[in-house]
């Protein structure tokens, strides 16, 4: 997986931000910016290509569009689409790197942001993103730097999570299990079985399942369902959708089974979570 890295002693420079809402058929314009773009999808699927690599960014996932690299929508969305976005620059250039060669922990200010993926701490990251959008809509700030620092805090949160994952992989998890976890988080909205996950990595299902549980302490199905429940929490808290819609959007095909698992993982029903959050 690619990620983007820069080291700077100054905050990032905010340009503009907002939230896109489209009922259906959204197709991203073809363009090349002189600034970077960070997108966090809340609902629906954003089909976008960067540097000739097509991506389908689903709820709970983000994508970093690097300055100077062409990006465009290669397919229109088929349903309602909602995402947060921000344009920004920095005093130093960003390098494209790969997790095959993990970085050392930085000694000074630095940012490590994955090209695309599903943040584990999605609630916290989406909250910081919304806070940035809220600041941008206020007519008066005591200083314009508040937007730069709000943006930098969002990037630091994503950086911390990214580095935590790399450290966990180096200390406790093999590259295979870490990669499987990342793949499950990115694809958990699909209908998946244990055998289909194993086939994706060309391993025997029983062997991969045993290795996954040995290293992570969880079965792959438990982790798959946990990832789905995490996505559903964002849908329930951020959008005016029903429990059934949330269940189907995050990969469940049985509303009752979704409600049972949600209570198992979160200690409350989806309805209780939704009401408590909005209250």
C-alpha cells in the first residue's frame, strides 16, 4: 500500500473544504490541482482514478489525491453519495512511499497519510474533519491560523493511527496478517466468506484462519463483522437512514443478525446508539 509522507516544522496550509452531497450519478471532474486533496466518504461509493489507478472509495474510507497528479471519476455513483473534502498545501514536498519499507518513527513534525484506506478510529477522524468544515463556515475567526491548525490536527490524527498500525505490524503481526486486516477493513461492505478472503491471498482457508487468530486473538469472521459494525456506527450517527439501510450498506444481509451483533459488540442496540448519539 502506498502512503504519502512529508516532514515540516510548520502546520499545513488550509485552502478550502466542504461536504459534497449527491442524490445519484455523481461523476468527479477530470483535473490536476496544485494542491493536495483529502476525501473522507460518509455514504455511497466514490469511483475515482488517480495516476491511472482506479479506486472505489466506500463509506468509512479516505483517499489522498496528491498535488500535480491527475484524478477523475471513472464511473458515476449509483446511489446517494456524501463525503467530506479539504484542499491544502504545505511548505515541504510530499513523497510517495510504500509500506513494504516501513518508515522509522519521526523525531520531529511529520505527516504519514495512506493513499487510501479505512481509518480504524473513524469516529474521531470524522469528528475532526467536521470540526474543520464547521470552522470554515464561521464568518469571523480571531485568527485565520485556526483553519491551518484544525487541518493539521486532522492530519496528525491520521498519521498517529497509521504509525500505530505499522508499529503493531512490526511488533506483533506478520506482514500477511496485517495486510489481511487492512484488506478486510477496505472490503467488509461486500458479501464475504472465510474462503473468499483466503482465496484473495491464495492461502488455504483453515491455515489463514488459524494464523490470523493466533496473531490477532480474533477469528477472521469476528474481525470482519466488527469492521462492518464500525462502519454502521458512522452511518447511524452521520446520516438519517434506517437500521435496515445501515445493515445492508455495511455488508450485512440480515437485519436481525446485524442488530444481534451490534448489541454484542457495542453493548446496546442500533436504535439505542442512534438515539444516544443524536441526543
